[in-house]
C-alpha cells in the first residue's frame, strides 16, 4: 500500500462551457473531464433546460456527451434540443455526432430506488473517444 508521499498528484482536465461563464465560475473553472454529474430537483425548475444548454454546447464543440434520463422520453428531449440548437430545421452535424442519450435504465424503477430518486437528470463527459455499451444511442 503506498504512503501519501509516494502518491503522485494528477491534475484533472477542466472543461469549460463557453456559453455559460457563470456556470464555469460556480464549478470552480468548469466540469472535470470524465466525471459524472447528477442534477436533482423538483419538476419545472430548469434541470432539462440547463442540461440541454450545457451538453448541446459541448457536443457542438466536439466533446462526446451522454445524457441519461429516467423521466423524459428521448423524443421529448430531442424536441427541446431542436428548439434551442437547430439551425435551418436541423441540429448541427457535430451535435448529432457527439451527443448520445439513453432512457433504458432498468434499475431506477426497481424496488431498490425510492420514487423520489426518479426525478433526476444525469450526464457524463466522456474521457474517451467512444462510448462502450450498446444501450446508448446517438441523437439523430
């Protein structure tokens, strides 16, 4: 087992969201690459709108992002993305290529989760260039 003196300190890469400078300040510079973020709150507080803006901006800039929902259909979320990000009737190509989404999280509906845990939005900023796993689908 290593001692503290033997452990190297690695710095994490921070990902800024240029369109939301206030969020970068609140997050102490931005999102940590590879981290998982969970946003929880009551209905109609703006969780999906914030995620839409953040992930859309990052995907347009070439970052691979994953959106996982337990309460909203992917069709509803895609419609919200289109309202904010579509130009000329379609989403930018870079967004379509880099934005992945999943709504098939089976464990959330199980008896192990309380009903209050279902009103969540989670996302992951991928440290790799590809998502592994067949459940996640690109937004098209």
